[in-house]
C-alpha cells in the first residue's frame, strides 16, 4: 500500500530534497485533459447552434407575446386577422367564425367533412362535400332563414317545406314516386300545367273539394281508358254555356233507337242529366226522372 508523504519547510530551513517516486500529482493531464476540453467545446457549439435555430424559428413563425404572426391568441379563442390558414390534420373547435368584412371559405383538394359527436365519441351527424357529390347524414335535417323561419325539414318519416311557395324550374318538372300533399298547385304565367301518370292512374283527392281553374286557357283530361267523375253524396255540376258530347252514337233516321240499343240524354230544368230509351222522337217528356 502506497503511503503519501507531505514535505513541509519552515523559514530558515534547508530546501527539501528530491520528491520520492511514490508521491502523485493531483489533476488531469495528457490526452484526458485534451478530450475534456474538446467535449466542452462541442457542448458550446451545440448550445450556440440550438440558440441560433430557436431565434430563426421565432423569426420565421412570427412568434410574439400575443400569438404567432397574424394568429392572435386571446381569452375568447384564436383569431386570424388576415391571410389564409392551412390545416394538415383534423381541427377540433367549438365555433368557427369569419371576419366581419369577409366570408368564411373552407377549401380542400379532396373533400371537406364536418362531424358532430356525442359525449361517447360517436358520430351523430356528418356532412361531406367531395369533388363529385355532397353527402349528409343526420337524424333530423332543419334549414332555417335568417329570421329563424323554417325553410325545410326532413327526418326518416317525412319532409316539410316551410315557405309559402315552392318553385320547380326543371324542364321535366317534378317527379314524385308516391303521393304529394299541397294546398295549391299552379304553373308559371303563360305556361301550361300538366298532371301526368305515364303508366299508372292519377288520383286527386281532397276532404273539402278539388278545384280546377284556368283563367286564360282550357282544362283538358285525356286517358287511354276511362275517365270517371264520381260524387258519393253530392252532385256533379257542369256549369258552362255549351256542353258538347261529339262522340255520342247517332241513330238511323225514322228508326226507333230502342231497336238499335241507343239512349237519349235528357236534361231536367234543375240541370240534372238522365238517360231515356231513344225512340223515333224524343222520349225525355215521357220518362221524367227529375
């Protein structure tokens, strides 16, 4: 075991003799010292580079005490005074408002999707606008005007239109696969109104009456088979200056219509119509059914 020796001198004493070989000097010398200096120098270089990069990022991103560049952070949220914002990943926000003097534009090269989730994270409503189509999925759809008047509402059972008028401008009109309920059906001025069923029957029903009115034209009803006008309790009134039936069969002159299976259409003073077996002369006076 090496024993360390310490040599002390006092004033007036002789200088110490040679240091024994078993005495070691305290410190770092040689290649260890050079490696330590090199390591410290490397740390200083890294620190300076990091500090320079931090300053450069702050200058490029425009970081300041109020936010980042034009993007200001305040207690009400995040505000972009001017310019455009690009989002590379989903954005979660409670409300998104545009500036007071500009409209809100949402643009994407693929599609724009808006999702609404409940407290369990499940999607309850979704709107997706893509390059070729727009889709919406929700339980109830409600479109309102600026004064909170209902314009359109729809759910899984029915759809309702709030405004007083619905205008269809397509050249082919409107096609309904099932029934439609409207209080008034009217064409545009100087254009005809067509109600047509190409392969099935057309039924018009109303609990308190059906009114057909043409103020400046004709009303025509055409069918490949029969046209039935039926009133269960009331009357069928034909109120016109002239009522024509051009396709009624005509009997031969001087021959009884009863032999030919013909009938005569008779009119009562009240306007009621009835059939009477045709004869050589009129038989309406013989069979009064008024």
